[in-house]
C-alpha cells in the first residue's frame, strides 16, 4: 500500500500535468473551457496533496471550498485563497457539458495567473520529497 507522501507525490505530478495542458491551451487561445477545467482539476489535486501530507481524510469531491475547509486549519496560509477558489467551481464539471460556460481569453489568463499563485504557495508548503520532479 502506498504511503500518504507517495499519494501526495502522485497528486502533485497529476496536477503538474493539468497545469501543463492549461498553459498549452491558453498559449493557443483555444479550448478555453478546458483550460479552466484543467486549472480547477490542478487546484483540486494540490489541495488533496496537502491533505494527504497531513493524513487528513477527505471526501470524493470536486469542491475546492470543502477541501480548503479541511486543509486551512493545518496550513493557515491557504486561507489567503478563500476568495479566489470558489471562482473555479463552475469549471469542475459544468464546463464539460454546459455550452454556455465559455471563458474569454482574459478570464482564462486571469484564472491561470491566480492558479499559478496558488500552485507556487502550495508547492512551497509541501515537503520537498513530494514536489520533486521525477525523470
């Protein structure tokens, strides 16, 4: 059975993949709904990695707010993102099906910028053995 740190490392790796896809889509200014979907997914995986590192059980959810509620007591700096994370909620599942939910380039750029700030903060707070890139 994998340890909590191994599970966290896997979540961080998958989050890195979500961010890479989001950056690629935005660079081409295409599939902006999927750019935001992958940003939401990347943020979700980072929050779950924090919870894994602290061995906190979490429900199967896409709610960034619910995950933040579990993580913030043990990692208070994450509270700085409480006002930003709810903005990603429509992209958790709705973006995959709702044709009316399509962000502009500016919205996607802002979403990426804010998500990158969160990513940097979380990676700085995680143990180094969790964030090390594998070859």
